[in-house]
C-alpha cells in the first residue's frame, strides 16, 4: 500500500475560511461522473442516501477507477472538529467500491454475501479538509489476489490509491470473502442482548447517544481501564442499513474509532491510519466486549497509537491498530 505523506492536522483551524477544492480543474477526473449515485444493490446498501460511489471504469483486466462523492455534512460520518472529512468515509468508500467491482467485473451474484476479512487505510489530513463543495474522490483500484471456488469468486483483495482531484489523499487495502446468500430474515425478529447504557456521547466524539456503539460495561465485565460492551442496535439506520446475520464490519471500525477517541478524551482526534483484521464473525445475539491498549509511538509526534480488540465468548474476533492525530 502506498505510504501516505503525513501532514500535521494542527495547522488548520475551524475558523479559517474554507479552502478551494483541490484539483477541481484536473483532467484526471473528466472520465468519471459525479452527478448520480450507483445503484444501491451494487454497493450493498438499502438507502440511496448512503451510497457514496457515483461512477466506475475498468482500465485493465484487474485495474479499475471509481468515483465517490463525500457529503460535507453526513448525518453519521460527520466532519471531525468542523474541519476534516471523517476518515471512515474512506473505509466505507473502499467497502462499497469493492462490492461493486466484485459484482460488476468478477461475476459475483447479487444475492451473495460479502464479508470483510481485512481492511486498512491511511489518509493525508491536508487532503481531507472541507471545501466549498462536496469532495469528489477518485479510487484507483488494483486486484492483487483473486480466488475462485468452483468457478465462483470466493475471495478478492483490492489495493487502492485515493485521490482528490490531482492530490493524493490516501491509500487502502481491502480483502473480501464471498459466500452464498444467507437467510434474508437473519438478524430480524429480536434475540439481541440488552443494549448497555451508552458512554456519554461527547467522550466518543458523538452528539447523539443513538450513534454511540460503546456501552458502559456491566458488573461482570468490570469497569477497569479501557473496556466497554459493544452496543448492538439493529435499528440504527446507517450501521445496520439492511438486515444482517452478523455484526457488520463498519460497526467494529466505528467501535475502534470511538475507543480511540474515548482513550484520548478530552482531546479530539483524527484517525490517520487504521489496520484491521476480522478474525471471526461477531454474532448479533451474544455480548461482545471492546478493549483498547495504548502503544508506544515510533517518533516524537503527538500521534496516539492504540490497539483495539473485540472479544466474544472468550474468542478474539476483531483486532485493529489505529493511529490518530490530536486535532484540537
């Protein structure tokens, strides 16, 4: 994965005027259209409002170019500190683009199930500054590991460079596993553990308790250190956009981000690097516990590095390294 050049996020402040959109006259984007979204079924979304991908092109046997538009005021992936686009928009763009590529160019049936096995990204904070218009992002994808079973795609690894106009904005890598369709009613009808009380929203960088995925641990789990219960709310309109048989990968990524924010409170942080592995599916009906551990940083910057893990039934299900910059 191409290394993102680190740009200090402490220079710009919310009081500065909005910068012009970088690269708005670049010729690189002229072959992509940003005026409408992709069909929602191609990106595994139910709500049109949650579709980020707008256009796509095949450049070679295993190379692709996709466009994504990031809204300036997404109701869940809101701007960080009023200055930067939420870096998790990069993760969701990678996820949506990979599902589209799998269905459109590798013949995955629309009713098959995509599961994230690994996801990592790095972003350049200076390229994520809010502008006067929604950000038009270009994703340059290369498939590096295409595996088939019985003629059907079974796994796919994609590497991507993320560009905003002519500016390099970051890079990512995503591995998906593909399986036959699960019961469409999976995840419906209850059977979920009780929702624990949410951590105060401000502690995890949220305004609404409904968007908090970290819960105050119960007496059995104890209240020591950086540990929480995962709040599994199948009614959430973004994290559970459609019925799911397991906890969606983006829920765990959000838990990792909120865990890092809670560990760094009261300072607001901007995740600039995230490397995650999804070891086992996280069942909806069984309590899941989140923990965070501070790691020593490799240099003298103010970046915070934490390892966030998810445990269910005494088994490690999710593991993420998150590096975040203090932004206020």
